[in-house]
C-alpha cells in the first residue's frame, strides 16, 4: 500500500485522485444499496408468501417484534453498539472524531436494518444505507492516508451514492450530501459528489433497472388555482413534522431509560405489534400503502384491517388516516429505541403522504367544487413533511421531483417545502439528526469561530513550566523562584498536588527585597484565589467565556482536584491562528 501511495503522489495529482476515489466510492455505495434493498425485499417475500394479507394474521403482526429481538441480539453480541439514529452518528464522527468512522459501520447497519425492516419494523432503509456509504467513504480515505477535509468529502460522496442508488435520484443524492451531511462545499469539492452520485445511480440502473424504492408517474397537472390549498398544506405539513419530531424525542428518551435490552426489546416489540394489529399500514416502510393511495386503491390500503369493510366511507377513511398519522411517530420511535435499526427518512415520507391525502379528502368533502388532485397533494405532502423532519427542504424538493419522473409539480413542491420548513423552524430550530448533538456541544453549525475553537485540544496547550511553591514556604523561598523564573505567576501547591492559590509578581513587588519580611512572611498569607478554574475536559467555548467574565489572561487547569498547569489566552489565540491558517489552506 505504501508503494502505491508513493506512486500516486508522483503521478496523480490530488484533484484527479479524489475524482477517481469518489467514483469508486459511489460504485461501492450503490452496490451496497442494491444489496440491502434486494435482501430486504427477498426476506419480506419469504415471510409473506404464505400469508393472506387481506385477513388479520397474528404471525404477520408479530414479525416486527421478532425482527427487533433478533436485531437487538446482533447489536449486543456481534456489532456491539447502541440504538440510535445512524446519521446522527455520522455527524458526530465528522465533528468529534476527525471524520473517522469505525470499519464495522460498513456492514453492521446493513445487517441490522435488513432484519428490522425485512421483518416489518416501522422504519426506513435510507439512513442505514447512508451510514454504510459514509463509512465506506471515511475508511477509504483513511486507507489512502487522506486528511480530515478529504475524508469528510468522501463521507459526503458515500452518502450521495447511497441515496442516488436507493431512489434512482442522483440530484437528490447530491443535495442530501450537501444539505444534511456536510456543512459547506466549495465548487471545487462539488464535482466529486456529483460523480459519486452518478456512479451510485448507474449501479442501481444496471443491476435492478426500474425496481427502485419508490416511484410514481404523474397523472394530474399542476393548476395555479390550487395555490391557496398548497399554502395551507405547507402549514399542515409543518405541524405534522413538528408532531413527528416531538413524539420521536419523547418516546426515545423514555424507552432509552429501560436499561435491560431484553426487556426494552420485548416492550417495544409488543407495543409495535399492537399498533400494527390495529393499523396494518404501519407495517414496514409504508411505500406500498402510499402507492395504494396515489392510485386511488383505498381498499388495498385498508387490507387486513378492522376497517376494511368501511373503506368506502369517507368519514371512516378520514378518521383512520388521522389516527395512523398520530400513531406512526410512536411506531417509528419505538422500533429504533427498543433495539431495531432504521431511519426516519421513509416514515417522514409515509406520514407526509398520509397528510397530503387526508388534506385532499377533507377539502374535497367540504368544497366539492375545488376537486383538488389526491395524487398531487399526496406527493407534495411527502415533500413537506420530509422537509420539516429532516430540515432539508432542497433534498425533499428534488427527491419528489425525481421519483415522479418530471418537474410539473416543481412550483408546489418549492412552496410547500418552504412553508413547512419555516413552520417547524419557528418551534424547533434543529433537525431530528442534529438536536441532541448541538445541545451537547458536539456539533456547531454556521459559526466558523466556534468551529475552529472546538478543534483546539485544551490538553495540548496547557502550560506546565510555571514554578510552584508550597503554602508554608517563606517569602524568601519565593524570591529565589522569581530569580529563576521567566513567568510572573507562581501556583501555590500543597503536598497532595492541590492548588491552594496563586501569587503574582505584583503581589510581592513592594516587599520582596525586604530581608526581614523574607524571613517572616509565609506564602499562604499573601496568596490569592484564582478568578476561575478550568477542567482539561472543558469545551473551548466555555474556557473563552471564563476568560471574558474574569478578564484574566491566565487560568489554572484542575483535573479531579489536582493541579495540572495553566492555560493562557495568548496560547489559545496562537493555536486558533494556526488552525485558521491550516483550514484556509485545505
């Protein structure tokens, strides 16, 4: 490998090499997406081939619970990780682990999500395959000894290739990588992501053709007269997004409190089984249910349900759709929180489709003369809720535009996406992927100063060259230290390495040459309390806040009560300047 890397440095420049690597990552991510999708569909076929889905089948109802239990066992004994959102892990790796993603994520999420979704867990495959593609990009970059910036770019390439392959939507793949995974992309870095996305789509087209995750051909044209209804749908989608997000946080936070993984999986599996028993469309990703609504086949949507015999009564349809919208976020959060593996990508599209169809049903009953298109509003509703949940309006617009095979709905997609995003942003500033990271300080967005400060490792800039003195020492001993020191601060340290105070040159300037006082005065009588203390684990932003509040230039660093050294404002500024210069060069 080293010989190859040396040869590469001599014969292939960085830009060309990145394009080659991006293409390879896109191909591998596309292959992974096709493999995962095909595996899940095959597993679903095996499990359902002897089941009559028009009737209530208890084995069918309990499949998701079985899948969660198996996934939990795999997670506990094989891959050894914890439940959670995969894309959140990717973002944490970019911002906290220098874009280094563990090798196991190149296959672990595929295995777990294949079982969870294959058995009918109420989540999607998109997030796991994005994690897989991103992990492939990160580890490829590590293998090639690329720096942080290039590894991050390759993570985006892997994500773009995965989304492009799973939906056959290369533009949405590129936009998703830029909007969700990466903070910023310069034009020069944009091209590798394009190439990776196209490569992923080509793999999908060659291997499975038109058998993509979700597609629909438009049958109704956009009518400008429907604009007021689209505006209202945008607000409704924003509120549905907010509800989805809040319920997901609430359920996951509470189910994570259950420490026993077996109990957690059992509770989650039984709760999910009950929901699917009452509302079968919640089973799995839900794309088939959405297609049934898009094609006007409401009987298929209600197959296997208690409500099947009432499926032609409008008010029953409205009531059931509303209840499913209320229950779906619980099902998704329980699936993920109890030990399953999957993402909120597909659930947000499912919930958006139901929101749009329900909106159409209500308005066509109230105002029959409006005659708004159920299929158009279902598709635009998918865009609206996805935009709000993921905080990714551009991704939602281009995804729906591409999977419908045209841009006839581009105007309402833009309108509803913008209104939905604005609506949820008023109540919830961060996406479902970033909220907890931002609250913990693990992710900083749109603040270059704080981003650079976060990159500074406090432990590396602690100054340990300050001469210390015991609190019972005489002034004369301190004067001898002054003669040997090039610093004007002297930490007062006891025999347990605990900081009791500090003495500065200004404190003793008027008395240090008095020989009588040198013999009489004890250091602890002239020391003073430091204005603040710093921990080596403390975030740099917090440290700078302490400097600002105290107006000090030096603060002591204390670890578990023990004195380590001092950190100076000038040392931080110097480290900041070096990081800034390095970032601009990269």
